[in-house]
């Protein structure tokens, strides 16, 4: 399922490269609704997947056991 989400995000950026996403942001007691570029969210997601992928390299695995079962590098690579 997460691979499908990665594909949809990539297709969205290709189809709507200049899209803005109206986002709810809490600034203390204030609530604002800035328009943030969709590319920003894709970049944050990519960095998160890369960091999780790097962190998963250090997880010791036992023979016959997986290290969590999430292919972070496949998500980031598309």
C-alpha cells in the first residue's frame, strides 16, 4: 500500500508541478492556513523515507527474521 502512495504522490507532482496545498498550521494560540507547495511535502516525505532506510541498515537481524518488513528504499526509489 505504501508503494502505491509513493506512486500517487509522484504522479501528482508530474501532473500538477506547481500545486499549492492549503495546510492547517498551529502557531501557539493562532491558527493559520498557508498555501505550501506540494513539492515541499514530497521532499519531506522523501527525506523521511531515506532517513528510515538508513536507520534500518543498523537494525541487527536474526537468520530467518526480517528487520521490520518495510522497504524504505523501494519507496524512495519509486
